[in-house]
C-alpha cells in the first residue's frame, strides 16, 4: 500500500510538478490532524516519519519510561515499555506505532481534505510563480464568458503549460470593442496578485504596453534591439502614437515598423480592432521630436521656451485643425509622447503676435524717448 502511495506521489510530481517532499509534509500534517480528530486533547508527542527511499510512512507516539506515571499519554511503566523495546530502562523514551487504519470515517475524511488542500495550494503557488514572471508581457487568452451585467470578460490564459482563469474588466477593454465567447485575443498582464481563491491576474487591452509588446512580436528589428521604442501614448480604441529610433545608420526605423506593404503595422491595427497608429521618428533634439510627434500635420517651426518643458509650434493655417486634432486628441497624444507642453499657433496667428510685440516694443521705445526729453528740459530749466 505504501509503495503504491509513493508511486502515486511520484506520478503527481511528473504530471503537475508538485515535489514529493512537499506532498509528504502535507500527508504528515493530514495524519496528525486525523489523529487529533479521533483523540481530542492529544499531547504533542505524536510524530509522523515518511521515508521516501524505503517508501514507508510511520506514525507513532513517543512516551517516557518512568515508575511514577502522572500522564499515561506521555509516560509508560518499564514493564509495558519492554513490549516495544526490550532494552528500555527508566528515563528512556519508546516509540509506539499507531495504526492509521483505525482512524474513524470523519478523521479519514479530514485527512483527505488536508491532502487535497495541499495539492491545490501547490498548484496555486506554481501558477502564481509562472504568471508573476509574465508581468508586463502579452498572453493569448480565450474568451469563455461575457458577463452581460458588468461587461467583464472571463478568459482562460495559458503560460508555459500553466492555465488559469482571469478577468478582463470592462474598464480595461477598448471602447467599442465587442468580444465574444470562443474568441482568441491578446492581453497585457498588468499585475499578478495572490488572492484568497488563487492567483489574480490583472489584464488589460487599453494599456500602452500592449501596443509596445505587439510591435516587439511583429517587428524583428525591435525584438533584437536594432530599433528602439522610446515612448508610447495611447487613447485605446481610437489612436496611438509610438516613437521609434535606431543607432544604426543603414536602418529605417519607421519603415521597419510599417513592414512590406504595411503588413506589420496592419497586423497590429487588426489586433487592436482598427485603432489608428502614428509611428514617429524619435530625436534627441526635442524641438524636432515635438514637431514629428504632431504628425500627420506639417510644422513650420518649433521653439523650446525658457522656464519649464514647453514648446511653441507654428503650423500652416490650413494645418491648424489637423495639428490639434479632433477634440484636441492629436496635440494631447503628442504632449504625452514627448512629455512636453505644446503651444500650437497658425502662421497668421504667429505673425500677428509678432507684429503686436514689435508695435508694443516701438511704443515703449517712443515713450522712453519722450520721458528722456522731458527730463533733459527740466535739467536745463
């Protein structure tokens, strides 16, 4: 029986990766729990010794040999002790085997529950460890259920053979995205937490990291480090801007991301449900970078302002609305992408402001000249 039991533990280790030693600890705990269930108030001198090499599990109570017995559960007289150890004398301890088959039905059921709980805890620990290593990565999940009341989507996600159920909250789904049961989607792992019912994998379809990881999957030059992703700004379901660059002179980073006939960026757009993607060339010259970030609008000039990360950009009159974007989206994403505040003006507005400044300067010069003349006249008088 013991040999078959140990064979089952070894099979469990092969199939689920749960170590035999871990399960033997749980079995020992289960046997002690069962014994105390049948013997309320039992002392702490009951032990379980599993031996994986000999494939045996021994459970025994250890008693001290004494003439003056005060507690029969912990002490034994010399004559009785010699039944278990012929050499036992006063002051020695003897180990008395306990027959586990004598446990009652309730105690046996308790032991079974402890072992099952041990297996579940081990599985949860393995799942937690595996998915924790996948934080900020992409996983593929299969939609198993869509909650019509909350809008949450239940997914089955798998990583290196470990499978778990995860929730894609309604707030982490792209606006307008319609997911259906059985659909396979890519999700971004934001965080993995230890929960009361097992690992909680927090997923997102709106996180900017999803776009970055999708480009790493689709563009080999990004995966091998030839092309670098510097920043991503996203309004999920609508538009994304991604800044890329390279240290290699003979590599076109934007062309690499677009791919032959737009195949690479097209695959990402399709995965994101038609979300528009602007690929921007990064530059260490922040004025140049800000100008590029406002694409597809043309920029006449970009000037960094003193006192804070601010930049004034001048665009052609007919490009002003394009630079700002619908409800300010293009300018907002450009500011997120660069980390700079952007003040956008049309050419006519800029020229008008310049003229006003010049007129104000001339007026100030005239006023200063008149004041100087009055002062000189006063001195002569």
